[in-house]
């Protein structure tokens, strides 16, 4: 059975789209590498002594206190929380592409602070700013991938983001294992400084990639959208396949805008609440599986549990993480989202409960808090089931949480809603609005207090895996009742599916699209307040209301060059893009303007016109 079966009506390059999606996933490499690096750094003897403020462990060694460890590890997630929330400002004002470029520089600034630090305050501040960069990337990377990928391999392309995270964790484990015995600052500065290399690759590469077609349409730049889509599909801009896809995207966006303008408040209105809840809950539950406990504190936890080769085991877990993600990413669009999430949750639940049982029954603790191993074979079995848990997570919940959230939202709200759902992955106190990063922060911050021995600490040790096991059971129930099957659907068809009345998640795999926006004049699409804008059942609502909205909110198309205007010089960047990605007929525009334009628009393309500039906003007229 072939992994990829191209639908008969799909044209264009497949591997070029995959290549772009995989390259953009470099943003995930930054997140994964930082996650894996800090786990090893806080367990390095030299770093512990160098950054210690006088605290000693139960064996009398200088180290940092659990509260300091909690802040240092979790502050990255606090930064990612804020980064994810402000990502729409970059995504909607400057574009998805320039948003990614700027995000990488924010990350670089945080890495610089960590490299030059010799005390905890500056090191912590550096992790915060690096976190802001990671938070921006965590929202913008899946957004860029989902808006550029062909629908029939979108799961593969967006899933590459999680694959990049796992590769980053593996690289970090390898580098940490290579430097942790050094008795100088190179033990921690080398692993941290290497992040610059990955960030620089992403930054430079994004200068040569096109803006997403959907963003160009959102900005009213139809020629730019046509050029971008043609480059992505490696087809001429006049190709019927490009025309068909552009019409579907354009007309669906016009329909959405006919329902009114977009705001953050709209993300929680009727019709959007279910999708908002699904995305936020999915990211929350991904954090509550316990995977970040293993990668944030795994090295330290294994050391405390009496395992001598903790760095080696962390490297093995990272390797399992990568090897399990690779084949899974290849079958997302063949097997679907729901089955993988459902059975992945079952597997994770079983593994976590077994690890908790083995860890509790095969270890003891002295009066001073030192862990003693009562059964070596049981400890080895516990590590084996941790590996099996990582395999289940990496093959299902790891990548699919990003895939599903990138598909849930309509174009009008996509950047705002993605920022909310990824922000969830950080701060439990602000639950309704700020969540993936909010829970990431909550788990990273609270774990030392839950696990460690001493006054004011819960001293759960291996019992904490019982908490993760119950959370995985909740994951299974959530998937069954709330996750819709979106395999093989375009983003516009996913939007229609969520507007279907009475459709249950367990029946979603049988659903087929019935509304096609392509070719429907805007004045024929009506708005029904009773159905909250759903196409279904809207034929009885007054067309006059929609016509009035259309007059005020039509997407303006760029006109052909006007006689008498001097030709616009092509920017060097666009020339390099053309040489890299192939020529496109920029002058060809298959779509007639919706209405006569009152002023001559800028002749710049979407790629050219949205880069940051010190000259102020550009004129929209001649």
C-alpha cells in the first residue's frame, strides 16, 4: 500500500511542498533543542557549582535549590506564553514569512544572554527572551505550513514540526552527553551557543521562500497570492489547477468577511467556541501526558532514582522519540487523526501507570531523602516502559496536536485562535485565554515541588506517573467526544464541517463537503444570524444584508499596470526568489476585479510590500 496516493485532480510538485514545510519546521528544532539542553545543563556538576548560591543537596554537594531549578526551567515557557499571544501582531501585520524571520532574531537575543551569563538572574532572563522567540515560532510555523501545504499531505508537512522538535531534543542529548564532563564554562556554553546555528539557517532560508497565498488574499493582493501559490505548486500562474484553488480560497475568505470583521472577542463567540475549546484542550492535554516532565527533568530524575547512566538514558529516550515520529508522520494522511490520537492515548495511559507502579514498588527512601533501589530488574523495566511511552507519544499526540490545531480555524480568525491555543501549552492561572504554553509553564514550575524531598515539597518521586496516567485516560475520552476527522479535507472544507449542525465527532469520518465557494458571487452568499453564518439553511435570510456587507468589505484586487506610471523596479530579494523557486508569470491575473478601483493600488507583491521598513507605511496610491 502506497504511503501517498495523489488524488487524480491534484496537480503540481509534491516534494517541493514537502521540502518547504520541512525546512520551515526548523522552528521546532529550536524548541526541542532548548528543551533537551536545559534538562542536561541543570544536571551538570560544573554548572551546578558555578551557578550555586550556597544551596547543598542531601549528599552535601553545591547545587541550585529546587525553587531555583523550577524558575530556570519554567521561565522559557513563560516567555513562550507571551510570544504565542503576540504572534498575530506579526502574522497579520507583517506576514507569516517576516514574522518567522523576526522571531528567530528574538530567539538569538535570548541565546546571547544565556551564553554570556555567569549568574542565575542573567541566565534566567536569557531563557525568557529565548522563550518569547520560541512562542512566536510555535504559532507561526504551523500557520505557515498549513497555509502552504496541499490538503492531501498537510498532516505530513505540519507533522514535520513535531519531528523537528524530537530531532532537536536528540541533538541536545548528544551534545550534553559530550560536554557534561568538562570542568569549564564550555560544558554549558557550547550546547547553548549551538542554537545560533539552527536559528541562522531558518532566518536566512525564510528570505527565499514566498509568503502564504492565504495571507496575500487576506491583504487583498490577488496577484501576489497567485504568484505565491504557483511557486509553491511549481505550476504556471495560468494553470487551471492554480485558478481553481485560488478561487476556492478567495471566495471562502470573501464569505467569511461578509459575516463581519475579525477580533479576539469573536474567537469566543457562538460558532467559534467549540473550535476554540478543542484547540486549547488538545494543547493542554498534550502537556498533561507527562512528556515534558521526562524531557525537562528526566536526567536529574533518573540520577535521583539511583540510575547511574542518566545522561545515556536521556539520549536513548531522545532517540526513541525521533525514530517513533518518523514513520508516524508518514501515515497521518493515510490512517487519519482520530484513530492515532485515540489509540496513542490508550498506550500512553497503560505505560504511565506501569511506570508509576514499578517505580513505587522497586525503590525506597532513607530518612535523609536518598533514593535506594530495591529491585534493579524492576528499575530497568520501568525505564523500558518510559521508552514505550515516549514511542506512543511521538507517534501520535506529539505531532498530531500541532496538526489538528493548525487545521481547526477559519482564515479570518486563524492567527488569533492559533495564538490562543498555542499559548495554552504555558500558564494555568489564566486558563480561558492563555493556555499550550501556559500549561507547559505550570508543569515545568510545579514539578520540582511535587517530586523532590524536603520541607515544603510533596516528595511524590515515581508516584507522579500516576497523575500522568490519569491525564492520559482523559486524553482518550476527549478524543472520542471532541476530535473530528479532518484527513484529506482542505482548510475551507474543515471550516464547513465544523458548521454542520448535529455532526458528532465519532461520525466525522463519514462527512463529505456539500458547499463549494468557488464561483459563487458574494452577493449570492447570505448571512443567517440564526445559524451563526453557517451556509446550511441560509437561503431564507435576507440577501440585502449580505449585499451591504459586501459593498463595504470586498477584497480589492490589484489592477494591471496603468499607462503613464513608471515601471516598478524589482527588488533584489524577489530576483533571488525567482532564481531559486522558478519563474512565474507575474503579469498574468486570471481574476477580474470585483469593482472599479477608486485609486491605483501599489504594484508591489505581497512578498515585497510587508517587510519592516523605517520609512513608515507605504502609500496605497500612485
